[in-house]
């Protein structure tokens, strides 16, 4: 493997991490919309990489009635469209509103009526997924963004360090300006009294 291939592979990995981070931000915004519309028992399932061909995350929430289910789905769509310019790839189940599925490709939102959620038990079907509450998910996202910020600052200071060192070296190599040592009062006449 040549160095160019390694560099390209590394860039793709960084791009994948960036996309994953963007997906996490979108999932967090969708979870906030669920909470705002009083969705119950909202959970985020981080899918196992084996399942990631399907999606990276499932967002699951419950509604007490069909009107609330539609309101939750509408709020998610509106918020992601308005704040991020992102549209669902497909929406299913809105007509009966027992199980509304919003497919955003990298994540899928499931809005269930409470009894339908218990019947299908999607969390049990995805045993390998890591379940998170929106608060836990938010804490992880903030920690990841803080780590990314620290890494960027460290990289910037590492780039700036050689420039600072060169500037200091240049300052040291310049001759020091000559000091003026003129005596105070030199050239003045002293008056003497007789």
C-alpha cells in the first residue's frame, strides 16, 4: 500500500466520523422534537455495526393516541427540514398512525401508539443495539464535540509552535540596541558661590 492510499483511507475514515457526528446531531434534534410533543419513553438505539447496513440509529417513541403520533412525526419532519434542510427519504404509516416510520437513511424514527410498541417490541428485536435515553445520548454527543474541539485546538497550537520558535530565534539573533549611558547633569554648569 502506497502512502497516497493510506492518506486517502485516513481521510475517508475522518469523513465517516464527521458524517456519523452529523447524524448524531440530527437524531438529537429529532429526540428533542419527540420530547417537545410529549412523546413517552423515548429511546435511541445505537445499532451494532453488523446492522449498520440498515441504519446507524433507531429513534423510538410512544404516543398515547393517533393524533399525538401524527403531531410527533410532523414536528420531527418540520424541525429537521427547517433547522438542517434534511427531508425524510420515506414516511410510512401516517394514515393509520399506529406506527409511523420516518426513514432518514442514517437513522430511522419509529413513532408508535403505546400498545403497538409493546406488541412489536422493536427494542427486543434489536438486542445487539445499545439503548440510550436522549439525555445520555446528548451527554455523549457533547463529550465527542468537546474532544473534537480540543483536538482541533491542539493541532492549531502545534502548527503555531514552530512559527513562534522561529520568531523567538530571529529576535535573539538581532543585535541588542546600544544603551545610552549619559550621566545625569553632564554638561550642566554648577554655580559656585564665593
